C-alpha cells in the first residue's frame, strides 16, 4: 500500500485550549514552535493531530515515496473515492482533495 495516515485535522474554535486538552489526554507533545501540532511519543505510530480554527475536520493521507500521486488517486477512485472538483487550492498546493463514498473529505498529501 502506498499511503499512511499522516495527520488528523480537527476544526476547533480555540486551538490553544484544544492542544492543551488533547496533549494531556493522549500524552502527545506540542511541536516546537507550533502548539497547534501534537506529536506522539517515540514509542507510538507517527500520526499527528493538527488543530485548525478555519479548516474542516478531515483526514490527511500521506503518499509514500514509492508511489505517485496519480497512482494513488487512481487507486482511491477505484475504491469509490472521487476528486472534489470545486475545491479552491492555494498557489503551489501540495495536496489533492478527495471525498469518500460516504461524503467524508480527505486530502492526499503529495510527497
């Protein structure tokens, strides 16, 4: 398989309060210089939690170096995902927005 769960983005009204709460609940450590990113202990898988007061809650799937974005998009579409055509991307976006068959948005992060 060419993907790994890279981050879970959670929409919250107050990122500082959320970061404080979840870092204590999960024993995660705020990333140096950015308390909005929580990192798991070394003994745990490397999935991060990212708190954002503007973005929707969604999953980020990180493509591994042994695959291409096009190959992963094709594989995901074959599984029933669809590209979200009406997404407004920032200049030089490093992600592609897709939707699962049941309507859950997620991002494929380009390596």
